């Protein structure tokens, strides 16, 4: 074989080998990526609804469980110690990206890893909590989606005054160990503008919840603001039931409180936030860095009223308020 033909043969052989290599890679399944999910609430209907939306959104972006993605779920049920334990488990299981919800859970992950990309949802003050350095350029390994601006507290009080014009006192319920205190301060600032006296109701367990609501109800013309708080979310059923028992008009931060029997809620549309979080997880799995993805603030809010509860509390809902609500539960 001449030198020229030998060179031509080697070129063809090299091209064929490259083609075979590409074909072999094309036939191999995609590398399975692990998405760790650490939820601060309990593994109940509400939590599962959020996870379902998140997974459906990722599937629409090309991530199919069993083919190229594996989900690892952990539920801390409002227990911060469990959140720390589960954060370590997700790292030991080599999660490629972690999704968190709530400030305490996100802080637990931050304290556990400074390298694994993490997307958070429902963190009220990520800069103040030390989760990110700034909203536009988070720095580090975390980014995500905030809850709502503290000024929303004024909206909660306005809604209570519309429903129960005679109220003069409003207590705000929170657990000092898990609640972002910026909302408590916002209630204290907004209350005098509506001729209301604000009263802190700090609780740590179920016994203290009942004691606090019973004491609030002793004074006439009292109402309740249930602050955004991992503890309040976990104990929502007992809080709602006690509010009904003591006939306290109460406003809540999210729809699922009103759907569970609470009087009225105003806050971010949570399921939409989980859809957006899926888009961030997709980008991180494809190689983008959390430090380059700006923290996003909420864009969708919903006002929900439970007419059955209003009737039980003998409250007349003004037509002007009914005209504004996004959902009426009867």
C-alpha cells in the first residue's frame, strides 16, 4: 500500500472510530442527576402538592425520573434539628442540587454545605438571614425565591378591619425560634395607623398556642394575625381550630390556611413559586452557577376568603371585599 493510500486509510479509520464513539455515547442513557428536596413542613397533602408541581415543571424541562433524574425527599415537619440532620443526609447521598423551603431549613443547608448548588423558596429575608450576600448577585452556592415584602403586614391588618370593623387589638402569633421577625416589626408599625394595638403572642408548642389564643380572646374586640412561620404552618390545623373556638377573626399568610378553615388569607401563590424554582434547578443542573442567578421576588399574590368561617363568626363580608378576592371558599 502506498504512503498516500495508507494516509487516506488512516484518516478514514479515524473518522469511523469517531463516528462509532459518538454512536456509542448516543446509545448510553443520560447520567442520572440527584435532586435533594428538603421541606420544612410535614409530608401531608399540602407538601405533596408543592412537590408534584415542582416535579412536573422539571419534567416539562426534560428531566424524567428513572431516566436522567432521581429525587431524594426529606421532610423535617417543623423541627429544625431534623432539618440539620436531613441536610447532611442529602449531602451524603451526593445530591447534585438541593431544593429547600423556609428560612430555618435553608439556613440548615447553608450551614452544612458551601458548595452544593441550592435553590430556596419562601425565604423572607435572605440577605438578613445570611443566606445570600445580595439579591442581584447572591454569591456562594444559594439562590432562590423570597416570600413577600414586610409591608404586606399592613394589608393583613386592613383585611381584618374590613371584616371586623370593631376590633381594637390585634395579636400576632409566631415562634421566636423559627419566625422571620421582620413581619412582627411590620405589624407593630402598621397597627397604630389603623387605630389598633398590637400584641406579641410568642409560642413554642401546642400548649402555648392554646394558652395564647385563650388569653387574647379574653379581651373584647380582639383579632389575630398568623405570621409566616414554619411553626405556624406545621401547626395550622390546631391554630385554626382554636381561633374558631375562641371566635377570633384571623388573617393568614397563605391560601392553604383558608382552605383548611381559616377566615381569610393573603399572600404569594406558592405553587407558582415551585414552578419557578424548577426552572432554576434546571439551569443549575445544566451547569450555571447559583451566584449568577438573581434572587427573585414574588409576582403572584392571592386573596382567599372562607365564607363558611365568616358566617360561623357572625361576620358580614363587605361586597367591596368580595369583589376583590381571587377565591371564595363556601
